[in-house]
């Protein structure tokens, strides 16, 4: 046997357990890849974008097994959140029977604000996003008023899981990760009709193989109160904000003058106060929302006396004295009602979405602002042209693309039409 061929055969035997015979690669390239250590291969794969990894799972068995492990998925997600890849921003186009779910890259806005932002459109139908965590979006179907499902979806991998149906209409809701049990949970206060009238209760669903809806007791009255739930000025705050801190993993709601939170680990409630806003001119209740900016709970107030929006950050979670002012944004004719701070990239520019659905770039250094717009012609929105004049209580959610899916779960819903919709080709005029 030729000496070169013998060496190749020995290499093939030595590395057969790795499964690194790439059918589409040349023999020399395959041998070079097989000579890499497992640590080096993992390090290379961890540096790749999520969508590339999703494709590489079909290259060979060992790569598929490696990329699918929870440890690899977590390590890759951690790097993505450290700005290996820019995040995406998702939102519902309309909270009704029409519309769908859309998303775009944050980078396309912050780096090219003068260019209309192209969006990817998924599905049509009545969905309401509840929250995002680890590349997963959680939402519920909003077509029916007397029942609902909690739905978990990974837009990058196509994973989708639907909970059993529960009777009632959700009011306050939220979604997040419980680090104590390594599970993802959906929380909602449910109002449903009973023979004696209307019953309110808090329920939680843990996404897992044998999960069911569980009742949560000792729920604060302001999360169950009908007056709170149907207050028009509370509409923006009924979907809680998830925050993972060194202290706990919590879902947080702004309920009038306090923050009410639910600890996903020990499944108990707590509260703390908002920033001191007793100064004359604060618009206390209307259009006040919670957000997460650079891993800190944040809130945006409208201050009519000074004609500014004030963005606060809580530097130590749960410590009311740790609220500080992050920035102020001057009133502008193109901005009205609530502002939704979304994300701060390394360039120290705050990306904000207005209620009129304009994207605003606020420079945290010099206070200047710039505008970007969504390209409505890129997503086939002919029946939602009025969307840009008023956005209702719609809010956007920031997420990093990931390979995450809850341990042991497989997609279980074939009737959900959460697939990419290609825009219609433009006709030549």
C-alpha cells in the first residue's frame, strides 16, 4: 500500500469516532479538520453565527451532537449576548385579527439610520408577544376571549411548542427563565366567567414534557383587580418585563406607583418603589413602562414641565435608592405619548421606539437624536397602512438569536403558521 495512503487510513481510523468525514470536503481538507483537537473545533464553532450553526448541524453526526448539547447552546448564547452578533427586535404588527410577527436587526438601524430598515415577516394572525428570553419568544393566541394557549417559539431554529388550553382571558402576564430549576415559565392572571360572575386567579405553566397549568396563591390584589386590569393607562404594563439578576429571576410590572414582581424561582411576590418623581411636572401614571437596558431594570417618565422624557435605571435590583437618571430626551414634533427604550449598543446610542412607531437613535454622549423608519414595502403590509399613525399598546422585544429549546421538548404544533412570509415582488410602474 502507498505510504501516503496508509497514513490516511490510519488517520481515518483514529478519527472515525469523531464522525468528521465531511462528504462535501476534499480529502486534504477533511484530514486537516480531523487533526484539530476537540477543544479547537468547539472554539471555532462557538464563534460562528447562530444561523450558520443551525446549518452546520447537518454536516456530520459529531457536530450535530455537539451543537445540540445544552452546554454548547448556553456558551454560544452567552457569547452572542456579549455582542458576538447584533440582536433582533420583534413586535406584533397589529393586536387583532390581522397582522403578524415581524423582526429586524438592531444593527441595521444603528449603523444605517438613513436607510429604511428591512424587516422579516412571520405568520399572519392574532398573536400577542408576552416576552423574550434566551432567543425564545413567548406569546399567546389573542383571537379567542374565553381560552388561550401559551406558545414558545425559537424564530431561528423553527422550534415551537404549544401548551394545553386554559379557560379564561389573560390580564397581567410574563415569561422568563428560572435558573433554579433550569426551566422556562409563563405566568398570567386569568379572568374567566363562572356561574357566580367573574373569577380571577394567577396561573403558571412550566414548559416541559409533563407540565400542566398550576395555580399560584397569595397574588397581590392589584394584579387581580378588575379596575387595574381594565384601566386604559395600564395597557402598556400588563405584559411584565423579565430580568435576570444576581439576586433572582423575576417578572416585573409597573402598577401605578410601585413595581410588583414575581420571583420565578421561589414563586413568590414582592414590590419596591419607583424613582422619586414628586417634583412638579412629572406625568405620574400615563404611559409609564418598565424596560431592561444593559441588564438593569429601567423606566421612562414624561416630564411636561421641562418638556423631556427621563430614562431611569435601577443599578441594584430591588434597591429603591439605586435609581439613577440614565439620560433625558427632549420633546420632538415627531414623538408623542410614550417612548419605549429598547437597546444600548457599544456605541452608547440608545435605540428608542415611539408610540407612532418611529425608531429614534439618542446619543447618550451629546444628546443628539436621529430617526429611522420601518420599510413597510418590504413586508407586504397593504392592509395595515394605518399602522404607522398609531401603534396602540404594541411593544417591541429584543432578543439574540440562539439554538435554545427547553430540555427534552420537541416541537408539538403543526397548525401554527409561524413561517417566513416572502413579500410580494414590486410591480414595475
